[in-house]
């Protein structure tokens, strides 16, 4: 039993958005676009996941650029890519677990691409 005041569908869509942020901003952006008029809570959680997914994408791209264009320290780019994926997975799973309990999830870092309200 959960301590949530939200319906099951609300938390499912928000959870999907947070899990999708592991691989970038497209899945949470799709959830935000689909739910922004019908469900403000799921839309705000999807916006937070989209912003974090955008950060994941930018940092992963920077690691890729280092790996491709700086051959002497290419291993640093590879390590950065692996670290980004590991940290994103942990933070997104934590956010998923929080929203499935009906609690709002936040990320320690994000860039504001999608705004709520």
C-alpha cells in the first residue's frame, strides 16, 4: 500500500518518464507532451526528468568529444561516458521509486529546458 494521493496512472506515467531519462530526454519529453494538459503532477515530474535527461545527453556528448578528438587522453572520455551512465541510472531509479510512492522526485543537477507552469 502506498501513501500516495495520486492515482495509479499518474505515478506510472511519471515513473516511465524518470526511467526514460537514463538514455536521454526523448522518452520524458514524450510523456510531458502527452500529459501536460491532463495531469499537472505527472507533467511536472516528466519536465524534471526531461531536464535531467538533457543534462545526461550533454555530458555524454562532451565525453564522446574528448574520446574522439583528444587521442592522448581518450580513456578519460570513455571513463566519463561510463560514469555518466552509471550516475544517471542510479539517480533515475531513485526518482522512479520516489514517484511510484507518490512523492515528488528531484535531481541534484539539471538544466532548465522544459519549464512547468
